[in-house]
């Protein structure tokens, strides 16, 4: 049984897609074991997105991620990290296939609805970061 960190981003909440996305996660057979709404600030985003903090688009990412609340979750299940990455779809919305969350609902690479850990190691780091 794996655990992964999943975050619904401000556009998912703003657009009223929480129920649809949660239903997809549960229908896939995953269990949401913790969930909370959060308002992120720049310090936690600098930590979370340290790998892109020096990129020219980072200020836009901070502006977007602080534009409204997010829904932080711990999701558990068989191969949860890989399975959730497949369910989410490609990060670039134009590459996301139909049937995935991003493929069906995203209309921008910046505002792409959902974040999911990309490895078991990062899942544990992100869970610790957002569920202290």
C-alpha cells in the first residue's frame, strides 16, 4: 500500500471541480485518508517548487498558487504514486489525453488543476510538508 500527496490547485476549487475530481480518485479505487483546505504563501511555495524557483515563470506560479485556496490530500492505494500520475494526465494540458483529469478539464499548463507526487520519496517529503 503506497501513500502519495495530491493537491487540487486554486483553479480546480474556483471552477467547482472538487467533487468530480474526488469521485474519479475514489472510483479508481484509491482512498483519501487525509484532506484539508489551505491558503498557501510564498515561503511554502519556494520550498515546494525549489526546482523551478530560479525560472522566469516562477513569479507567475506563485501568483497563481496564492490566488485562492488549495485542497491538500493524502491518497493511499496500490501503486498510488504511479496510478495517480496516470489519472492526472500530462502536466502540459495540450499533451494530456482525454479521460485524464487534465485532459478533460485543464485549459492551461500553468492552471492545470492538480499536483501529485512524482516518486515515493517525494510523496513522503510533500506529505510531511503539508501535513505537519
